[in-house]
């Protein structure tokens, strides 16, 4: 057992750090930075880190992917880790495991080049945590499926090219045995996307599918195996931004430490207040523990171990640590913490206010902690199913 | 990054678990609370034969030169069963201290004996109003023609009454700088002027008040640097803290296992209580907390083994373990109900041990302040 | 109209109790003689029958008075088991009053007022939180019920003469519709018990009932309605020591503050440690809130209002505050906190140390907080049944 990275991994991390420092200097954050930045990281091959070489990726293990996400988040790179994370953990991962050769050759290289993004089309108004309640249907007709239904929380059907859609292909059997997964082109006729704004400020589209024709070759894997693929993929999906959350927390923490060492409140430097020291130490401990769990999961992924238990434990720890973290940071910043971005006296550039609002999302997204705790209890600890 | 255990480590853990489940049933734990010595000499001998006492000591002293991580695994197993023994005190607090800071003669004299099970050692540090702060230590060692005279009271000295040697941290000079002016002496228990008073403690363990009255120690029993012993003591405390964390994590895991077992079979309202979501969440929370605690302990242990700076990691591990173990026992009490409260059940033993361990070698607040010092000052 | 002041009368009553305690206890050590003479003096004052109607020999006062009594007795560490009398009054006393026949009320309630305590004999190995699982049988035979079965965690068998028994009188009805309540004499032939020891020296018993004869006139209320009476009684039972927890915690807290102001650790006064200060402030806030909830509940009881919501809420808050106090206080006492009562350096005489063990009972007694919270969720907040 050892808790340090290999020389190659350290070099890789340094490469990313140097790149970020060079590209993201003061004054470099112009409106066209995001596009050029994303192009550059795609050129470096950093998007397809864990895609096998024969499909245009780097063929590196999960640890590299996590390092990449961590540093991108730490340096506040103008990428949305989520975009890459969701695409890789859904389309990427499932293609690798269950896709046909044609699908692998079609999608994986494009994912590796950052050319396409794919979101999740599972939830429906009546089906949140319990996806067996979905009603969207996919009826086979010659070499097409005709899809009808309604999906919610399909991020981001407005801008992504693809959605991985869960639909019922057999309504005569119990739900879990009649579900299939499809790779849907979001520009297909019959798809209507209606955006909704969440408290976090993010848009989260609702998608209506009205007799949408999907080529049969866009079925992922086998018909009626979708539920199994979904379950197997859960750990990867839950932890798709593995690394990004730690990077973000580390960055905010370093900023907060600096802030505490420079800011006085009521005549006393924040960093000298015993209570604030306790809170900062707690935050540092949470970050460390989370980081240890995240890298352990990445290590387990490279070894091919089953990830369900570690993913659940890590996810719960992450969400609760993040909520604690955000609460403490807001408290620490006192009255100034309420000020939003770009307001002049806002501490830390007013980022915390937005993050605090977004934090609530963590309590319900990707199956909230309550649901996952029940999974931990029954799956990991062996307690009887809840009533 | 490698989170895997080696084959040897896996064997060590399995052997330890099997051995201890046989040799350390709860009846033995309870008996030791009443027993005058507080540990089983015959079990100690067996542990020596298993090579446990020399696990982390070099082969030149008869040990097997294992890593600190190996030791941590063993300690987890000991914590699981609440083994009452001077193992950690002797090997971690004192054996490794002597290995690191002792001169050749001291190492030769004592380390062999430890490995063979012929010497038990303990550390005398805390005092009535002093826990772990070097600058507050009052027990004095004053030079005279024959050596040094030690006077004063030490408190919470584990197994003092049966220790062959006590490592006593004394004030020999001014604390012109933080931690300065302290010297550690190896006190032979046959020295005159030593008095031991047993302390009645929550965990019913063997902790003593040791009174030093003109205890004469020869100069060659100074351990490490004169007037500058705190540096070594600090490292000793770091090792001892991580060792304690390992025991705490083992204990917490056992309590979780016990609680889950009970929740599966206890039926109320026509269902096993373990099917109630609230209880499921309690158990899940404990599981998450133990994972976090254990991860931090392993990292700290690895860093100690590698000789890397580890002050932050040690404090992170202890702050997590302190809160994890007590909360685990408290939730377990809630879930077990009446049966877990009865003295003939195992839970009270863990409940008391967890609370003791929470504050031993610094509670979570103390360690968070240490983390803050590293980060902010 | 919300008013956080006590009436003049209530204040006078509180002062009367304080004066009484000062006269009877100050300067005296807690010897057996002092203890054994204290309760009779309370009886003389009529205070053990505070809430029993005057027609049965009590003082006919309301729950607020009882709360004041409990609070001050606990605060001044008076040598009386408020838990024992509390249970006796809220369970046996209330149920007898509500459902006993006139003869039963006239026979038993005056005895309560005279300081005799009555126990509670419900729990069984399979029936803890779920009382519908009671299996002890009571079969009517002539003018007696013959009782057979086993009871568990019965704390008062070895110290009280009479107890309130819950047993099954109808095995053909649904579980919750076949239970009845009886007044049972602990000295009856056929009752044997073995002691069970809990933490901190807590003593309880396991009971075996072997063809025990219970006179049929000792049936309380109607046959087979026992579980109904039990549920209706729950709010009173949940907070049987109303006020005592507050008084006891207030006292412990003050001792802790005093200790912090006098004790140096590692060269610094504990009371100057910012973290200690934060914790003490939190404790003070919670104890204050606990007190508010307690008196609000007493006020509502005095007004005859429905108590189910407030009793559950109060119980959860009180238990959590109480347990958190013990845990945090013991942590603040550091290494010395480990020292038990009687040990030389034990802070506060080792009382917090002992409480940490003894009070662990509160994690589950009268229903675990988890259960009570589910109850609050379903019955008070209207969430669907679990």
C-alpha cells in the first residue's frame, strides 16, 4: 500500500498544471478562451485519457483521468467537467462495454477529440430515483425504432449532440426486463427541448419525443438489457466528475486560507480566530478524506474491482462533505458571503454565493444521499430491504 | 497510488483475526479489568512467539523489520477484540522511541528483551494539569553527583505497575523555545522512590498515577538529547496516535458488524428493525465514517513508515477516528436498545473504550488546532 | 397570549420548594438516614400527590406545578427518585385516574398521594418498542386471572409492591386488540425474578410469571382495551420526569462552567479556551430550549390540550440534548474525564463520567428517538406511513 503517485503520474499532473498556468493567466479569460482552450486540451489527448488507443484515446488508467479532472477544476479551467464526465461515463463507458464495433468506431474517437457530448435521458416526471416507472416506449418497425415519451433533467439536450435514452421495448414483462438503451441524436425530428431554470442558475431541459425515428443500429447492446447496463454503470455515473469535486474544494480552500490570513473581522485576523481555525481544519480533513476515497476508487477501477460499494460510500461522503464545506465557507465569509459574483466587495469574487445555491442540487442529483444510504445499507451491509 | 494490501499483510491480518478470536474472548477482556496485572502473561508469551512483539523492530534485535503499516493492521485486529495488553505502550510508545533515539547500549539492552517478551515498557508524560503540552510539564530532573533526581507526579501512565522500564519525560531546563528544556529518562522499575496508584477509569483499563520521590537515575539512562527530548517525544506521540487510530477503527468496525447483525434479526412491528430506513441510514452513516477514518489512518501510517512529514495526516486521522468511534458506539446503543445496555453484552465495553480513546492523545478539537497550525501559521 | 413568565402563585410554589430543600438538606451529607427521612417529609407536604385530584387525597394541582417540583428537586439534587415517582404518576396514576373504576381510584390513588410508588410491567423479550408483541397470558378463572409469561427490563420489581401489568386476554383478536391492564402484587406466588445489570450500576430485572393469581377486581378499565390505554398514555409516559431532566442538566452545566473557570489545562484556563466557550454556549442554548419545551408542554397539559405532537417533539429534543451534553461534557473534561467517581482527580466528583454510562439508557428507553421521529413524521407532519 502506498499513497503517492508514480513518476509518470506526477509528470502528467505537472504538465496539466503548467498548461493551465500558461493558458489561464490574468487577463486571458476572454470570451473566446473556452473554445480555444477546449480545442487545445482535445489536441493534447486529455479528453480520451481512458479510451483505448485503438479508438483514438490514450489508453491510460482511471487515475490519469482523475488527475486531469482535479487539476482542471483547481485551475478553474473554462471547461465544464460535467460535460466530459457525463459523456465519458455514459456513452463512453457503455460503448466500451456493450457497444458494437461500429458504435465504438463511431463515437469513441469523437468523444476523445471532444467533438461530441452526450447526456442522460432516463428520468421522467413520475420516475426519479425509481426508473422502473418510466413510460417512454420504443417500438421496433423494420430497421427503426419509433420512440414516444417525455424525459426530464436531460442535461444538456439543448447543446449536446446526443442523449443516451432509456425506453421500454417490451411492455409485456416486468419493467426491469423490458428496458433498452438508445443513442439518440438530439436533432432528430420529433424531439422538442424545453429548458427549465434551476435555483443553481443552470438550465435543465425537459425533452418531448413524438414519434421519433431512431435507426436500429443506435440500440446500445442488446434489446431489453438496458436495465442491467444501467445498474452496472451506476458507480461510474455517480462518480463521473471524480477528481473535479476535490480539485474545486482544494481551490476554494486555498483561496479561503489566503482570505483568512489577510482579512480582519472585529479587529482580529480570521486565521487567528480559534473557531475559524477549527472549521478550516475540518474542511482540510474532509478534503483529504474525500481525495483518499476518490483515488482509491480510481485505483480499484484500474484493477477491475467491483465499484458499487466504494462508489456509494464515496458519493455519500462527497455530498455531505461538500454541503459542510459550502456551509462553513459561507459562514466564514460573514455578511460578505451573500454577495454574488462581480459585486465589488464580494469576497472570493462572489463565487461562494452561487456554489451555495448549487449545493442543494447535490442533495438530489444522481440519487440523493438518502437513497444511496439505503443502497449502502442493503447492498454493502446486507440489511433487509426497507419497507 | 496503491490501495492494495500485500499477500503477507493479508496473511498477517487473517492469522491475527483467527488467533485473537480464540485467545481474546470477551470473558478474558472482562477478567483483565479485575485482574491485578491487566494482561495475560501467557498470551504475551504467545504473541512473542508469533513474532508480533518484534514485528517492526530490526532483525539485529531479533525483530522482523516489518513496516509501520503492518503494525497498523495488527493493531486494527487488536482493537476489534479490545485486547487488553501493553502491546502499543511497549512497542509503539517505547520500543520505537528507543530504536530511534537510543544509543547502541540502550538499544542492545532493551530491544532484544522486548522482542522476546521479557520487557514491558511505558511512557510517563501527562501530569495532573498537563495533557500533551511540553511547556507545561513540571516533573523535574535535577542533576547531582550520582546522576539525576526525579521528583513529581505523572498521571495516566498505562501499565506502570508491571512495566520493567518507564520512559519519563522531565523538565531539566528552561523552555526558552517551545518544547525545549525537556529530557527523557529510562527509569528502571526497581529504582527506589517510585510509587504507583491505580486509577479508576471509564474503560476499566490499567492506568496509573506514578509518584517520583527523589528517584535517582544514572546519566547513561538519558534517552536521546539532553534538554531537547521533545522532538523525539513528538514523533513518538505521532506514532502512538496512529496506532490508537488503528485500534479505534478496528473497534468501530466490529461495533458496526455487531449492530448490523442485530438489526437483521431483531423483529418489531412484524419486520426486522434493519429494514427501517432510519436505522439503515444510521448504519450507512457509520460505514461511510469508518471508511473515511480508515483511509486517513492508512495514509498517516504509510507516511510514518516512509519517514515523511506527517503532522497534518496524523491529526486528520485522529480527529476523524475520535468522532467516528464514539458516534458509532452511540448509534449502536440506540439501535440495540435494552440488550446493548446490559453489562453482559459486548457493547458497553466498546462504548466506554470509544469515549476513552476519543480524548487519549488529543481529541478532535486539539488535533484540528494542530492542523490549523500547519496550514495557517 | 404568549407569556414567558410564571404566575405569582407558581413562583411562590417554586420558592417554597427551594426553601424546603434548603432547610432539609443544607449542611447534610447524602447519608442513608437523610435519604430515608426525606420522602416522608415530601409526603407530609402532599407533594408526591401534586397532580392527584383532591378527592383522592392529592393536591389537585396541574402539570406546571409538577414540572416546577421536578425541576427544583433535580436541580438541588434532592434524594428522591424522580424517575420512579414520575413513572408511577404518569403511567399507573394517569391510567387509574382515566380508566379505573371509582373503587379502584378510591383504593389506589390515595396511596400514590401518600408516597407509595407503582411500577410498570409491560416489556417482554420480544416486545420492546412494539407492545403488540406481548405474549404473557391472563386467563380468567372464577374471580381471578391466571397469569403466565415472561417480562423483561422491569426495573421496580425488587423495590415496589404493586405494578401495572399488561397481558394478553384474547389470543383470537388482532394483536393490538387483545391486551388488558392489571394491578399486580409483586409478592404474589409464582413471581420470580433475576437481576440484570446495566451500565453505571443500573439495576433491572427479568421476570417469570408462573400461574400468578391476579384478582379480577384488579383489571383496570375494560378487558382487551389495554393497548388503547397504553397509546393514549404515551405522551405522559414519554415525559414522565417532566422538569427533572431540565433541573439535572442545569445543575450539571453550572458545575461544568465552574470547573472550566477554575481549571487549568496545559497552562491555560479552560474557560478561556474559545472552543470550550463555543461548546458551553451551545449547551446553554439547548438547555434553555429544553426548558421552554418542557414548560410549554406542561402548560398545554394543564389546559387539557392534545399532547401527542409536543410530547414527541419534546422527548426527542430532550433526549438528544441530554445525551449530547453528556458526550460533549465528558470530552471537554479531557483525560481527567476518564476518572470515575471516587478517584482522586475526577472532575465534578466523577459525575459526568458516571452519567455517560448510566444515561445511555436514554438512547432507547421509552422508544428510541428513531421511532419517535418516525412517529412525528407520520402523525404530526402527515407523511405517509412507513
